[in-house]
C-alpha cells in the first residue's frame, strides 16, 4: 500500500509539473469521446464502430509515445524532444493493442476473470515497446515476467480497482442524461484525468520494477 500511495503522489506531482501530458490527454480523450458518440467499442453491429476502433488504433500509439516518452525523460532527468518520438514503435504498439485486447475479450467471455487477469499481466507492454524497443509479443512477454511476483500483481490489482471506480461512478451517474452536451464535457474531463494519471503511474511503476530487478541481479 505504501508503494501505491508513493507512486500515486509522484504521478500527480509529475502531471502537475508537465502540463503537456494533460493537454495531449485532453485531445486524445476528446477525439475518442467524439468518435464513440455514434458507436462505442462494444457496439460492433453499428457501422460507426469501425471509425471508433480505427481511431483508437491510430491515436493510442501516438498518445502513448508522447506520454510515456515525456515521463521517461523526466524520470531520467533528460530533455524531451517531440522530434525524437519513437515512430518506429508504431506498428508494434498497434499489434500489441490487438493481441492484448483480443486476449482480454476472449478471456472476458469465459467468466470474466481470465480477461481481467490477462489485462493486468500485460499492463507494461507499451512501456516495454517504447522504452526497451521490444516487438509486440516480446513486450507482452516482458510484462508477464515483470508481473509474475504475487506482490506486483496485488499492487496492480488494487491500483486499477481503485482508479476505475471514479470513471465508472461518473458513467453510472450521468448515463441517464447522455443526450445532453454537458455530459460529454464531463466525460472528456474525467477521461482526461484518468488516462493521464493511469499512464504516468504505470510508467513510474515500470521504471521502479526495472530498477529493482536490475539491482537484484547485481552481485
């Protein structure tokens, strides 16, 4: 619990000192929200569904390159350059997104818990692809190795359980008024805060686990 609290505070402090993370999170959330008005990710019978999933597959890699790269630059005390974004990781991120989501959906169809388990075990694959230049499958495998210790899995489970409560609660409260414009504004703001915080937190956690594993391997 102390690790979760410490990393949560560090994530909030980092977001406060790096406004660009909030800006790109707002743009990303706004575009996804605009696309999902016509059809969400589960509404596959709706022709607009392909627009939503296509936009996510296009924007998610770019968004994570910026946020993870920015957090990594701050943690390593280096300058962040937009021109240095690892565009070569785009294909691996798209492939990873498809593989992980396919596994989560298939697992969720089988009593839900296997899907949640797979999603938690693969939580670090984007960081592995962007920061360690791993391929999609190698990044997922690295995430599985990093989340193998029960202590790590428990911390991730607790963190995601708590963090998802806020957007789910807001979604439940505003669902009856989904046709109102102000509801979409609230949804964008909540999504902005959530995606910014969760990605910064996971990247900080990734760095700490890598450092911890490297220290344990040193004689």
